[in-house]
C-alpha cells in the first residue's frame, strides 16, 4: 500500500517549497541586518499578530453563530 505523500512528484514540490522558503528567509534576514535576534523578534511579532487575528475571527464567528441561533442581527 503506497501513500500519495511519498510519491516522487509530491516530494519534488515539497523540496521546491523548502528552497523557496530558504531563499525568502535569507532575504528577510538580510533586510533585518543579518541578526538572528532581529529575526526572532520579527517571528514573535508575527506570532502575536496571528493570535490576534484568530481571536478576532473567533469572536466574529461566535457572534454570527449566535445571531443565526437566536435570530437577531449581530453588531458590526
């Protein structure tokens, strides 16, 4: 039994994506002055922004779900 995840075609695409990520990471690192500390700070800031986005989306989705269940218009 062979999984599609291990076929050569999907493996090449995974390698291509990995190479693109390496190149992009190198460009961002160069733009930040070549400091890994700066890169780590940027990663932390982006992580916090992602968490904020998830929180906002969850709140919006919860209001919309409550509106459908209770038949009222959510505040926007």
